[in-house]
C-alpha cells in the first residue's frame, strides 16, 4: 500500500498491489469479479458518501495459467535427480 507524503497528511491517492496464484482447475477470473463486486457494492458507496469524486481503478498487470503437473516431464525428471 502506498499513498501520501507523510503520516500526518491525508493522501490524495493511494495504491494497493495484490496478487494471487491460482491452483489448477480454479476459476481465476472469479476472483476479479468478486473483487470488483465488493468494491462497487461495499467500498465505493461509503467512500463517495465522504468524497463524491472518489474512484477505484483496477489494473491487471498480467495473468498466467497455473502450472499443471505433467507425469514424466523433463521438469519432473530434473527435480527428482
């Protein structure tokens, strides 16, 4: 979390970096949908009650599929050495 220039100054902007790594078979886009819903339904209304110009912008830097085990793969052979 980053924001502000000193602890006694209210920040004009704040940014929060977060990440997660899905396991095989998990619906990764569902996390983003749940996050966006939480922001829209719970966070923004309370923030806008104090400062109507408030907004939350989410930027996805990357998305990678989970690693899936492959029996007898070169990677597995390497770790078993």
